[in-house]
């Protein structure tokens, strides 16, 4: 057997045996929007798996099926462990599902909604409940201070 054939086969085999995506050890709390997004991602993963299984020559390249299988396992596990958690009414306390606005010493105001890990997109105004930012703000009320990245901020609104 030639060395070139062995290396090519090994590379293809390694690509087909992709490691699982890491799953957080934290409870998978989600908002209603997060649960809907997980359902959509799971449906998309199922469709990608079916397409990869039906199309292409699996003997020639197992990579698309391996990727689809990995995504299907990930989203199935995330959906199975999802715990819907919506805030009950306006309590004025920062908690999961709240949108909190805080002011920095230089006068800048920032607002973030505290959501589940899979939902978090800081550039879109959402942060994970396990992030340092969210942990610093949880339990605070309007007028209370929190320490974020070594600086003190004041909570100015909780919705």
C-alpha cells in the first residue's frame, strides 16, 4: 500500500470522526425565544442529517454525514436538557430573562437581556446568565451598584 493512499485515507477518516461539540455543565435555561430557536436548530440538524445520508457517496467522503451527525447530537442534547424559564412579572430585580440597563462612571449606558447560553449574542444585546456580566448584575435593583470588569456601574433600569 502506498504511503500517499494511507495518509489520504487517514485524513478522511479523521474528518469523519469529528469530536462532539462541548456541552456546558450549567443548567440549560432558555427563554421562550431560545426554546423556539433550539427547536428550529434541531429541525435543521435533522434535515441536514437526512440530506447527508441520502446524498453523496459515503464511501468516498463521510465528512458531511459526520458533521450533520455531530450537529444533530448537539442540538438533540441541548433540546432534551432545555428548561424554559421566564420571569414572572416585573419584580424590579435583575434575573434570568430580565433586560437590565446600567450606567458606567463615564456616563455610558448599556442594556442587555439575560438569556440562556445558546441564545447569547452580546452584539445583539443578549448575554448568557453564566457570563461574568450577568452574574455581577443578578439580584440587583435599580440604584444598586455592581462591579463589572473592575469598574463600578449603577443599575438604572430593570425590565
